[in-house]
C-alpha cells in the first residue's frame, strides 16, 4: 500500500520536469498554475507505481493539459534513467519515514 500511495519522488520529479520544459520554451507559469499542476500530478501518479518510465507518459499528458509543447519531453529522455534512480531513492526514503511515523504513532517503536 505504501509504495503505490507514497510516490513523493515521482510527484516532485514530474512537477519539476514539467516546469523545466515550460521554462525551456519560455512559458511563464503562475504559482496557481504550478500548484494546480502538482495537485493534478498527485492524482494522476497513483497508477504508475510498478510501470517503468510511466512518468514520461504522465508528463506528456500534463504538458498537453497546460498547453506546453509535447516535443519538450525529448529534453528529458537522455537523463531520465539517471533521474529514475534518484526518484526511486526518494520514494523509498518517503516510505521508510512514513513507516517509522506510523510505528511511533502506534507505540510499536522501541527505543
């Protein structure tokens, strides 16, 4: 359950990647657009837990939703595999922290 619902690294990566592509094209986004994007990614990322490179598909959908050229996705293809490792590490750390918090909350954490 934690792995499929706690995708902190993936959500941050997809938000940063989409904003990066917008900036590369010189498209200015308001803070409300960026927050809306993050919330949309929060919802749309839930189905990508076990699918390799699914973030690229979600980013492509997000680009079209905010009228950013989809060709900008090519900027990420060369470095996506490297960033995938960081994304996975962030997801694992998020799951570990969530597990420790629940353990402490339930009184199961022995010191």
